[in-house]
C-alpha cells in the first residue's frame, strides 16, 4: 500500500504541510528580519533534510543514500518540527489534525516501515 499513488500523494502533502506549518509558525511569532529568517531558513532546512537523504528503495533522487532507520528518523524529525513549534506557540488544532494525517499515512505504509526497520 505504501507505493499506492494516493498514499504517495499523501506523503508529498505531508511534506508540503510541514514546510507551510513551519513557515506559519515563524510568521506568526516573530517580526522584522527574524520573521523573514524563520519563514525562509527553517523550512529550507526541512526541505533539504527531506529531499537530500534518500532510502534506496524509495522513489526520488537524494544526494545521499541512507539506511531505512536513518530515513525514518529524518522523516520523524521533519514531520515533528512543525507540530512542536506550533504547540509551543499555543496553536493546537492544526498540529493535531496534521499529526492525525501523519499517523494515517504510516498506518497505510506498514509494508514500507517493515522493510525499513528490518533491513540488513
């Protein structure tokens, strides 16, 4: 199920949502040059992590191949950053909805998770 086009679309939407939620956090909590820096550089860091490190059995062209466990750690970090940042700012509803979609995606991706966690 993990390679089903709808699930792949969901994973892509989660990546975009993580970037947008992080930028939203920066925009709402800062002003001036710090606002611009947080809106640009933190999402850019997340995009680099997500797109730069690739699990060889996934689709995509990352510049560095990593193990399945490392890729899952990167995904966990990138997807949890906007949740933590928005929770710390007192915004609870949107991060909870985002988290529920993350859980749904990984429930649908059990076959991928098993491969990544149990590779040799």
